[in-house]
C-alpha cells in the first residue's frame, strides 16, 4: 500500500514538473546567461563558471568565466520546442525557463541565471578590494595584491589558497576565484558579480554556497605587502569534486603498504582489557594529489553491522594513529595513459575489534 | 557498460581540468553528454547518494525477486566500496533473502571486504551445499578456496587445508597441475606452515612458482618454509627473489580495493633477510 502511494506521489510529481516546465522560445533565450550551479549529486552542488550569450543571428558564444580564455561561437536554434546547440539537440522540456532562471534538466542538472548588466570600472574595483580582508557570514577572504586569495571557513577553521581575478562581462565585473595550492587555474568557485564596491563594503550577486542572491562583504582589515596566505596542512586539489566521484580507493598505501600500517598499529595500539565490544571501526579520508591526508570520518558498527559507539579508549587511540601517525601516503595515480597524474583519492582503513584488541586491519 | 560510461564521464572531467580541448569545448561535450545519458541507470558513480536513492526507488518498481536481489546487491556493492558498512550489510542481507543464488558472491564479500569469517563461511557453505560434489566458481575464485580462506581466517588451518585440497585436486584432475591457480597453492602452503608442516608447504610453494615464477608471496613464503626446514642459504635466495620481484613486478600482488591474501610486504622480507645474515 505504502509502495503504491509512493509511486503515485512520484508520478504526480513528474506530471506537475512537466506541466510547470516551459521550453524557452528563441526570443526568451536571446541574451547572456551566467552559469550558476550544477548538482552533481544529491546535496552536492558545484559551480558552473560559464556564460552563454545567445544572439538573434542564431549564434551562441560560450565562454569560461576567466580572463584569457577564448570563447567559442557555435550555432543554435529552437525547433519544435527542442533546443539545438551546435550538433546537440535537447528535447522539449529538457531546457526550461523559470523566471530569470534557465534549467537544463538532466541527471546532473545545470542552472543558469539571466545576466543583468551593472556597469563597474575594473580599476576602481581592483583598488577598492585588493590587499584587504573581507568577511561574509561564513568565509573570510584575504585578497592579496599578487592575485592570490586565502579563504578561511570560520565554521571548520579550514584555510585554503586560491587565486582571484576580475573578469569583465559587457560593462560588469565579476570576482572569480579559482585554482588551488596545486593548480592555479582550474576548479573555479561560484562567480560573483560585483554590484557595489565601496572602501568598507562590497556587494555581490551570485551563489554564496547556500543560495543565490545579493549579499555583502564587509571589510575587516588590511593586508600588508609582506603578508601571505598561511593555509592548513591539508587542501583538496580538486575543490568541488563530490566524494562519490573522487577516485575510488584503488589507492597506494605508504611505502610498506598494509604491512607497515599493521606494524605501526601493533607497536602503538594498547589493548583495553575488560572491553567486550566487537565490530568495525572504519576511517574514511581523502589523500590529496600531494599525498597529504585529511577530511577524516569515522564509522563504527557492531558485529551485526548496526551503528554503535565503541569505548573511546579504543576509538581515540585508533583515531590518533590514523590521523597523526600514518602520514606517508602516496597519492592516487591515474590509470592507463594517465599514470603521471595524481588525484585526490578517497581511502578506507578499517579495524575489526574484538575484546578490546585489533583483530584485523584492512582497506 | 556502466564502467565504460564512467570512464567517458571521467574523460570529460579530465578535459575540464585542462588536460585536453578548450573549456568551451568541454561545456559542449557536457551538453552532448546530457541528452544521451539521460537514463540515470547507465550514468552514475555507484558510490553517489543519487545512486543510492535511485536503486532504492528502482527496487520498488519491480515485483521480480531475482531482479530486486540484483538491484540490492549492486547498491550494497557501491555502499561497501564507500565504507558505508551498515547500509551495505542491510542490502546484502536483503539480496540473499530474495535470491539465495547470491550466497556465494556475498560470502566472498564478507570474507575479503568485511573480514567476517564466520558469516562468510556460513554463506559459502550454504552455497556449496546447493550443488554437492561440485567446486562451484564464484567470480574468479572457487567456493572451496574461499571456504579455506574463511577457515584460515578463524585459525582453523587443518580445515583450511582440507578445503584448499578439494579445489586444488579438482583443478589438477580436470585441467592439469599447470592450470591450478598459484594463489590456491600459496594459501594451502601458508596453512601448512601454520600447522608446522614445512615440507608440505614447500612443495606447494614450488608448485605455485612453477605456475607463476614472478610471485612475490610464493617466493617469500617459500623462504619461510626453507627457514623452518633449516635450509638457510636456500631460504636467503628465496627471500632475495621475493625482494627482486617486489621491486620489479609489483603490479599484481599489490593491494587493490581489497588486500591480496598472503601478500608479502617490504618489511617482512627485509626482516627475514636481516634474520638470516
């Protein structure tokens, strides 16, 4: 009964989505659309740092939101409610308009926002924002004059290094932050259109990680010429790759592999007498492309694989060993013709515990 | 097919990272990709949350228990690879309940990926009992080899030897000694070493090396057998061979997503050589 109810609910939902969804007409598409986000997994939204400019002469210019990137111009048309870009045809309702939002509906939906020009002077904006510390409700931005930017997440305490630039679109200016400590050009953050730039307040339009809208940066300090970004030890090389798409743990352990880890645990883990709990303690973490580990998570299940809590004298020891003592990881490499490149890799290390002792260690 | 599609996705991702073509071409590639793979079943990474939701939904869409079992097993594998053991276990159990033909595969999952030897053995035994006197294949293993591994994991090496012997004997008889998987011979040899039967172990390691001379673990355990037999110079040679192949031929016996059973590690080999100096 419940299943039928769910099926009916899903059916109604699909029908209602189809009826609300509206394929765009050519006139509605003409203009510039700024990429907003793409939902690569449930609860995991990645920036879409692109703009598409549809022109009435049936050409569309597609460009990455970054200086120095050459746009590409291809043809487009809307025919029988289907949208065709270059050689790719999208069915009716696969492209839908909702107000000033353009949705491309697919397994990983893309959202674009109609661009509204807000003329700004690039040199003035640069002068106003460079060598300053700016704060939002969740992030602190240190915008250095050399083009680097240090982002500090106040909630997690994580500090990461990136690069910033001002990208013109028509008469507007976008603040684009991209790159990582390891790669200065890829992995753009959500582009932010600057709508006001004062000496103490900056107003931007875009996605702030939670919602799209207009929000403010408050100047909270000045940076000295010899200041530089002091990051945490760990930073992902690919900022926006969701865990499910990170390289799967066909990874390489540190030199000595599991054998070395077992020896280390045998030396450092002190069995706890009187504890009769049994089950698995699983650590999941990411070894970044440089071989540094971070983003540790722990899951504990009992012998029947039900989530449980182990005596902290056991888990604290294991956590310390995994996070602090096993440090010489080798970054995951590509396969086939790609073995020279290294990638962020999700790793697992699991301990089977029995009677207060480590009975097994496995990946 | 899923793997191919995933590779295709990854290749698009690689181009996004600047490894090929222009950024605009990348977006066009994405566009080309979107309508073609609108069917989610052929698209996602098994570990994604979307995949988890989708499989759950898909399983409610069929009344065919065989099909349902397949869906739960697929979802369980994705969850297990991502370390969500509670979810993986629940789905594996549903799979077996709906279609007992999965007992064998799930037995090996519990064996190698959960190190849950009693549970693995129970499933492997149940699977084996379905076709008595036949050494059923399970993926690229045989059921008796896997049962042997479960016994060995529980420290019952005499029973492990019995189980390994069934599969080794069967393959030798049907296909010839040269077609026996060298890993089976190494496994039995290691159990012999636990039982202090070094001579029997040595015979197995020699047979294993005939079938795969570059094996690191066969050479290493051969060294251990020779050491137990007091043939120290030969043991040294075997350990040196293990070290040589560890450096030059480490592709096969490295850890993949599960550990190669009986694997020999750098420090084990160095320690053995230091002992025999």
